[in-house]
C-alpha cells in the first residue's frame, strides 16, 4: 500500500522510498491546474516572465522555439546524419536517457512538480507538452500550466539531446573549429571549453521548505575545491575524452571530443553503455597490503575531480571482502564498507552523515584475516540505489550497480 505523498520525500530531486516512522495525516494534495491559451506568443511571454522570477536551475536551458538555422530539423537523428560518431556515443549516454530513465518515469508520477524536473531532464521548451506560467499560492507542486502547441514528443524522448547543449537563439553554438567546413552557421562560445555548461545542471542547491524535498547536486562546487581544478582539468577534459577523427562524415580529421559522458558506468538499460574501458575509468584506486593477521585496503579517490561518489545523494561506492581457504571454500564472515551519504527525510530533509572520499583523499581500512584463509577476494562497485528503493519504485531488473574492481589477494606463501 502506498503511504501519503508527503510521507515520501524527495532527495536530490528524486523521490525517496522509505516512509518516515510517523507519516502525517494527508493534507489536500497540491495539483497542477490548466490555464486557457492566450495565444502562443503571449503564453511564451508569460512562461518566460514566470521563469524570470525563479532560480536559474528551475528554468529551461533553451527557451527559444525557432528552427535551427541551416539544418532541416532538431532531432538528434538529423544531426547524426552528418555527425555520426558523436551521435552513436551520445545514444548510449545517460544524457540521452534523462527522460526515458525508468526511475525518472516512476518518480514524476508522484507530484505536480514535474515542470521543475523537465528544465534539466528535457531542457528545451519544445520538449515540454505544457509550460508553467505561475504557481497557485506559490506552491511548486501546484503549477499553472498552458498547452504547448509546438510540443515535439520525439524530441522529448531524447532527453538531453544535441540541440539542448548546442542551440541558442536558433543557431548552432560550439567550441569553434578552425577553418570550419560546416554547412550550418556556427557561433563560437567559450563555455564549451569550460565547466559552465555542465554546472548549469550539475550544481544546484535548492531547498523547498515544508515540502520534504531538496534539489542537491553539488558536483560543480566539489570540483571547484579540487586539486584537479587547480591543474586546469574540467568536466569536459575528464568526461569528454579527446579523440582524433572527422567531426562530420567525410570531413578533415581533427582533435575533438567524445560524447559518451561516462560517469559511474551504471547503465540505464542493460547493454546500453559506453565501452568498459571508456574514460574516465573508476575514480577509486584500491591497493591491498597483507600484514600480520590484517588485510589493509588502501583506498584513494584517484580519478574523480569531485567527491566519490558525486551527484545524486543516494549513490554509494561499496567495498566487499570475502575469504576462502585452499579448496576455495568460504572462511569467516564477509566484510563490507560503503562510501556515501546518509540522509534523513523527516521531519525536514537533513544530511546525517557523509563519508565520501574527497578528490585525492586516501584512507586505510583494516580487515581482520580469519583463521585458515588463503585468499581474500576484494571487490569494489558503484551503486545508484538500494534494492528497497528499486522495489518501492517497482523497477524490476533496472541496473542498479556495476563492479569496478576485482582482486584475488594471496594471504600466505605457497
Ligand atoms: C538542476 C537540474 C535538475 C533538476 C531540476 C532535476 N534533476 Fe534529476 N538529475 C540532475 C542531474 C545533474 C543528475 C545526474 C546526477 C547523478 O546521476 O548522480 C540527475 C539525475 C536524476 C536521476 C537519476 C539518478 C541516478 O542515480 O541515476 C533521477 C531519477 C532524477 N534525476 C529525477 C529527477 C526528478 C524526479 C526531478 C524533479 C523533481 C529532477 N530529477 C529534477 C539534474 C536535475
Ligand atoms: C551535455 C551537453 C552536450 C550534448 C548533449 C551534446 N554535446 Fe556536442 N559538445 C559539447 C561540448 C561541451 C563540446 C566541446 C568539447 C570541446 O571542448 O572540444 C561539444 C562539441 C561538439 C562538436 C565539435 C567537435 C567535437 O567533437 O568536439 C560537435 C560537432 C558536436 N558537439 C555535436 C553534437 C551532436 C551532434 C550531439 C548530439 C548527438 C551533441 N553534440 C550532444 C556538449 C554537448
Ligand atoms: C549536412 C551535414 C550536417 C548536419 C545535418 C549538421 N551538421 Fe553540424 N557540422 C557539419 C560540418 C561539416 C561541420 C564542420 C566540421 C569540420 O569542419 O570539421 C559541423 C560543425 C558542427 C559543430 C562545431 C561548431 C564549432 O565550430 O564549434 C557543432 C557544435 C555542430 N556541427 C552541431 C550540429 C548539431 C547540433 C546539428 C543538428 C541540429 C548539426 N550540427 C547538424 C555538418 C552538419
Ligand atoms: C540540461 C542539464 C544538463 C547539462 C547541461 C549537463 N548535464 Fe550531465 N546529466 C544531466 C542529467 C539529468 C543526468 C542524469 C540522467 C539520468 O540519469 O536520468 C546527467 C548525467 C551525467 C553523467 C553520468 C552520470 C552517471 O553516472 O550516469 C555525466 C558524467 C555527466 N552528466 C556529465 C556532464 C558534463 C561533462 C556536462 C557538460 C559538458 C553535462 N553533464 C551537462 C543533466 C545535464
Ligand atoms: C579529474 C577528472 C574529473 C573531473 C575534473 C570531473 N570528473 Fe566527474 N567523474 C570522474 C570520474 C573518474 C568519475 C567516476 C567515479 C566513479 O568511479 O563512480 C566521475 C563521475 C561523475 C558523475 C557520476 C557520479 C559518480 O560519482 O559516479 C557525474 C554526474 C560527474 N562525474 C559529473 C562531473 C561534472 C559535472 C564535472 C565538472 C563540474 C566533473 N564530473 C568533473 C572524473 C572527473
């Protein structure tokens, strides 16, 4: 049975599963209301006027509606007809699945606040079936909505699609290729060589008092405090690795950047992910040291230019150790350790603990070796959500984790 909507709290813009100990009595549920159209031009003006009253992360990334100059359409397929390699990489990225992500699809049925989510997950106005023009009594779960006559459902399904990142005011914007052979006009913009575009969605700290949900992604802030930031590494240099190839079919070979946007490496759909060896690899460096009766695991956030893990507050990195004897049979108890955050969602959202690894931070964890153990099997894995959360959302076999390390450590001589 479902508990009341208020009892289910929203971390990092996503619904949390565990109901609090004492759910409150259910108040009337705030709901969206539709407004009649005042004509597309006026509706759009009203939407933009509304957005102007909201914080940046609650507004659409691409407010324009006009056609893309010099290109037949807006769909990623159109761009992909020339930018084939980029298209194929983007297809297996989580950006492409920011709308059809099964977890996201379950979460947006739970509140009238979907207009908030859309501004990062389907960030162009054309991807949105309805636009917000106001809020009933200032309640973010009770938006006043108008129909969007130009709504493009195919484009919505593409989530964070090419035009979301590359079209501004109807023109294609990019990092600026010298002697470009582009058939479409191009505007050079330095933000494509910085973290600015990424931080627009990956750095947000909004709280909604009385709502029991927060919108917290502090990857941008964590990166700004990292040694990698000092060294000039950005989201783009790590998550869009350099490659030499033509930018468009038949064009000159250039040093450009891949579009996999690989992070934790946990796919949204089984089998749809960048290759295992695609950069950046796992953030964790793991070194076992065998001592007198003690296995020391030296762990270090070697690769991530932000906390490990970063992003959604429900993510964690897990270490597992099990011991076996000479015959391969289990000896002693398995050992487990998690790096992550723990949040309490009731009565107000509050972070209870945080043992994530800061960039380049190193720790040593000690595990007692049980009698008779010959080999320690040490594994590390990235997790996006617990089994309870997945089962609450009825997510079936939705991929929740990926193994990043597996070592067999001999404990005694032959
Ligand atoms: C400010 C931009 C922003 C808004 C607004 C936003 N999200 Fe997200 N969302 C992100 C980013 C960035 C990530 C990727 C971080 C990660 O995967 O850890 C993400 C990831 C997710 C994920 C996947 C988490 C995972 O672990 O794979 C879900 C589900 C999700 N958001 C749901 C929502 C819902 C529901 C809303 C509206 C209530 C919402 N988001 C609003 C930026 C946003
Ligand atoms: C999340 C934002 C984002 C998305 C989505 C995205 N791009 Fe890019 N793209 C970038 C950034 C940032 C750069 C600049 C990389 C650099 O510094 O050279 C770039 C560079 C490019 C370039 C210049 C050459 C190169 O490879 O560096 C082309 C062409 C391009 N993108 C096309 C596309 C197409 C086509 C799609 C959709 C299939 C797409 N992009 C999706 C952010 C994005
Ligand atoms: C008819 C082929 C064609 C189509 C369709 C096309 N492009 Fe291009 N685009 C090119 C070529 C050719 C270049 C320049 C390549 C070169 O000079 O190496 C280019 C360059 C670019 C650049 C780099 C701009 C710069 O100098 O920084 C971006 C970004 C880009 N395209 C995005 C897109 C997007 C997004 C779409 C879809 C809305 C798209 N393109 C559709 C052929 C195309
Ligand atoms: C319009 C908002 C938006 C922009 C701009 C954006 N992202 Fe994202 N990003 C997201 C969302 C939302 C997700 C998660 C989608 C999901 O899981 O459903 C995500 C996922 C990711 C992930 C994968 C996380 C994982 O483990 O699955 C990486 C890595 C990433 N983004 C890097 C970048 C970089 C680098 C840039 C800048 C070039 C960028 N993003 C720009 C919204 C954005
Ligand atoms: C020095 C390289 C580096 C830089 C700089 C960097 N990242 Fe990452 N990022 C990584 C690595 C490595 C991982 C994989 C961590 C792991 O093992 O889960 C990662 C993971 C992620 C994830 C998935 C969450 C997680 O912890 O697995 C997101 C989202 C992300 N990065 C976004 C960004 C954004 C946005 C920026 C810029 C503000 C950025 N990253 C800067 C290397 C980097």
